[in-house]
């Protein structure tokens, strides 16, 4: 039901189920969106599909829903993987939100030599990704991995998934739309060090690319790159 309020829940969904609302969801429905008993919402949990539900009860402390018919069966949502150097908290939160909306399947933060930030609270990032998935009508939430060293990230990267590394101030082909089975790697604000550039050059699946003539902030580069990668599937369309 397009245009309806969507909520992610972490319980099984099927007709007749009666999931409970936590206080934050109840506040959102009752105080922010002014929904009342009997109103309808849409639920998804990333595994059972999307369902229409009715509000049975809602108060400041919580509430209860009644699950009705299925609106959409669960489907896979393959998308680009985004590897990004740790950046400041506000920028990282913005990046997670927009990457979710653009269809990123996995978010892989890494520690770069010139990283200036630390990853925000994982629960906070999960909440941001959840809200973005609700808003963008995704059926799944992206996986957000714990931070890793760049060398470890590259060692674990699937050899059959190309990883496009956005490297500024170096001659490289412009990133072109190439579908969802790829990855994008964005470095820190200060750029990659020579040691890191050598590490990338020795990884056969890494392909250096440019995002254009301007020097972009890390979060801007991630959004621009993901929009290009998603373009063939229509996921970045407005």
C-alpha cells in the first residue's frame, strides 16, 4: 500500500500475528503521525515480506498491531557494497541514511591511515538505516559491518565482485553505471596514503576510478558513486 506509514519490526510476520510496538514506535504513530486505533500501517521485517496491519492499541508506553494480508512477498535486494573510511559522526550518519535509500546491500567501514572519526554507536546507525528503509520502501535493511583495517577488508573481499576505488587527483576513468554486483570504496577526507594506494594496486579486483573533476567530501563521494552504480536498475531514479 504505497504512501502508507511503514514500520520495521523484528518479529515474525503472518496474518493473525499481533506484534507489540515499543515506546518509540508508539510515540511515532500516536504523537507524531496522529494515528489512532483502527488505522492501518504497513509492516516488514526483512524476511517474511510486507504486510498490512491495523492498530489495535497505542499509548505513550507502547501498543499492539494486528497483522492482515500480505502486500508483497519477500524478495532479494542485491545492491552495491559500500566500503568507506571512518569519518566524523554527523557525516557517517548522513552517509548511512543515503546509502540505504540508494540500495546499498552492505556498508563496510574501515580504518584508514588518515581517518579522523570513529564509527557512531552501532545501534544508532541501525536505527538510521531502519528509518531510511521504511521511508524508501525497501524490503530489507543493509548490513552494517564493524570497522576493519583496510588490509583485512581487502583480504575478505570476494574476488568476483569488482571494487571501484574512488581516488582523487589521479588519472583514472570516470565511474560508469555497472549494475548492482559491484562495490565502491571511498577514502578519508585527506585521501589515501602511498602505503594504502600500493595495497589497493596489488588487489586484482580493485579498479581505480574518478568521480569527476571536483574534490568531494567523503560522504558526497559515497552518495555520488552509489547513484552511478545503481543507475542501470533504476534504484536511483527520483
